C-alpha cells in the first residue's frame, strides 16, 4: 500500500514509518525538513509547511495514496488545509488525536462514546495545557466533516517507548538509575496508564491495512504505581502521601504522570481500549516498555522534574508524619493530561 505520513521523523512517526516499511508498504513523509531524519533512504520525502495553509502543501498536490496518517495536525487551520487538498487524493484518512479530548467529568473507565470537550474556535493558534484537548476536538470534527466515513480517529493514552522526547516516562527511568532514596508518589495504589509507541504503531498499520474506520481509544495496561516502580527497577523508595505532594503545588512536569485517585484528570488514567484490542491492538507490559526504553533514555539529558533538594524535603515531611497537616487537595496538578 502507498501511505502518506504527515510528520514521520520524530517519536510516533518514526515508529509508524518503520512498522509500515517492515510490513512491506511504501511510505511517503511530509515534513518541514528541519528535524533530524533517521528514516531509511527508501522513504519518499516531501517538504512544506502546514502553517502556510494550502500554499504550504503544494508538494502533496500531485500524489495519490491509499491512506494518510496525520500526526502533525494540532490546529484547525492546519487540518482544514490538509483534508481539503487530500480529500480526493487519499482513500483513507487516519487522524492521531488524544485522550485529552474527553471531558474530565464522566465516570471512568473512558469509552469512545464519552462526552468531549467543546471544540476550540477555528482561529485558535495558542497550544497549551488548556487548549490542547479542545484543539484536537476541533481537528477531529474537521476531518469527519470533509472525509466522512473514510476517516479514522485514534485517541492514544500517554505514549511511551524508545525515542520519547517528552521526558514524562523516561525521567522516571533516569531517576531510578541515580541512586539514593527515591520519592514514590502516593501510597502505591494510584493508577498509571501508558501505551507503548510500538503497540500504537502496530495498530496504526492494522488500521491502514484493514481499512478500519471509526474512533478508537489506544491504551496499554492500567497498573498501580507500586507495579510501575517495580517495572522500572526503582529502589530505596519512600512513599510520599498525595496530600503532601498536592499541597506542595507541584506541576504535572515536576511530577510526571502522577494523577492521584479522584483528583484532576485522574480519569485519563483509565482509558478503555477494548474496541481496538478486538481488532489487533497489542499491549506490551510496563516491564517490556521500561526495559526497551532504558538504554536509550540513559543517553539523554534530563532537567530534574523536581530537584533533589525538593525531593528530600518531601521525603522528610512524609517521614515526619506531616501529611495530616495539609488540607485536602483539590485541582492543583493541572498542566496537561
């Protein structure tokens, strides 16, 4: 099959391109040409700029593909231009959305039918923790309006694995290698859910090959933080109660991935992906993801999510039994799903 990837040289795109090639398909990528390109020479490379609208997509004007996988559509204006120019040139349009499209109000687990956030206005250009999910809703709507029944929407959970640039998962791997007492958030019973990028890539290939249309949540196993700490081989743990952590007003990037039960966006750690699993989604274990990501992650430079001094102070508070001195937490950790 001939597959066009909008994006393709970084984390998710790199894995999807490799999986498509391994399956014997022809891959074309469309990028700005400014990021490092690790893909093999048999990938066709087209360049342009989605921020320039239709004018920036002229490199696509003469091609025809069996499917397009849109990984770089974040703004309605970008997606509007791409679906307009490609609607007659691709048979199947696959849009990579996010779990962030769901409202943080419905009971968990989250199914594909759960209510969505209101779409961002089409002239929105600011991408941040507040607008990200609403922008993805607007982009999903744009794809469906133009492509109709030839569209697939993928809503992945937080994605982890080799070449992950976000630092959310890999920071924990790195911290586990640094020695000394290590802060472990909560009491070990809160939940964490990620999807291995290779499982996401494999399911994307299945979607393309089988022409699967509709909307699919894409998530990995839901595990406790105690199991996660074991999977990353963290030692000398000190569990710091959620009341202490949330009273410290840590941002999401200072304590990546931690969403205590009942707190802000904790429902995002309970995404149901049975629909995708029935059609071929595999779920690697947290142990496999950590093992295969660790070697690469140790070559990266990480700013400390929390400083070692902050970590020591929070551990001391936990040891001193001061959790009860803090009022019950509310929605303090707010930056990003």
